[in-house]
C-alpha cells in the first residue's frame, strides 16, 4: 500500500542560521514551531507501522541548471584543492 503525504518544507539552512544570529530564543522558537508542526501532521495521519517501512522523498528543484552549475563549480574547486 502506498500513501502520499504532502506538507510544506521546513526552513532552509540559511534561514535557520539567520534566525540563530538574532539570538538563541528565536532559534529555539523556530525549532519548537517546526517540531510541533511535524508532530501534529503525523498525528493527523493516524498511521500505525507494524513492520519495516520505506520512505521516499521527492525533492523538486526550481532551477535545475543553476543548481548543477553550482555543484560542478564546487566539485571543480575541491578537485583543484586536492592537487
């Protein structure tokens, strides 16, 4: 049986870092907020797992070409450093 669940993505690493720069309380509040969102989402689903499960994440990129270029530049710079 396959179930499809959709929910908004949590904040990116840059958003988390920017929040943490404003103080530990803001960072703590962001963590609690997303922990509660995910916990409530799971409770609403009312699933019971009695055996092994497989989880598949489909990550959609808006600008695939730009992402590939950034990746290739990073790999190239790492390769140059290792020489």
